[in-house]
C-alpha cells in the first residue's frame, strides 16, 4: 500500500479527485476509501462525516457510471461503520503523525482486509436492502471499534 500512498500528498490527490469526481473508478479502492475518510476526519473536522460523506459517495459513484440502488453502489451500513472505524483508529495517534503513516498502520491491521466487516455482519444481513439503505446492527458480534 505504501506504493499507492507514499506520502500525505498522494492521499490528498485521491481525496481531491474523489471530491471533484475526476478520480478514475479503478483508483477508488478499499485503501482509497480509508485514505479519504482519514483525510476528511483530520483536515475537515467541521464536517459531520456521518451525514456529509454519503452524498459525496453517491455523487462520485454516479459520476463514474455507477448506480446507487438496492443492489449496488452506495451502502449505508458499510459507510457508517467504516467512518467509525477510521475515526477510532485515527484517534490512536497524535495530530502530528503523518496521515500516510496512519493509513499504512490501518491497512496493516484487520481493517486492511476488504472483508473485515464480515467479522461482525453475516453476508446475508450486510448485503440486505435494509443494510444498504440504513444502519443495521451487526448480527455476528457487536461492533466495538477497530
């Protein structure tokens, strides 16, 4: 992952591409999602990401030809737990820790696995219409942070 995000400037390029909808879809990876969330948490504390990030993701998805529906695109439960996980993880470090270093540590943790969320939610519950549209509590074990 250090190749994609060797410094904080690389994270900022992805965030800005996401925000202005010029980031190629292939670059909107698991790592890029967390990079964006960490950057927004640190650099835009004025935003309540729980409400600000969902429309940003929906708009980005649509801009790259994606569809936000009951079966694809934006997913509320995944977004909300990912924001919470990133916030908790970022809170472990001082504000002067380079963000790319925080991201590297996050990606080296269990959160770096794209399927980490399936430790808490069964596949059926997580990919239900209800979980895609709104917050659904985990059914395998309680979410207690990263």
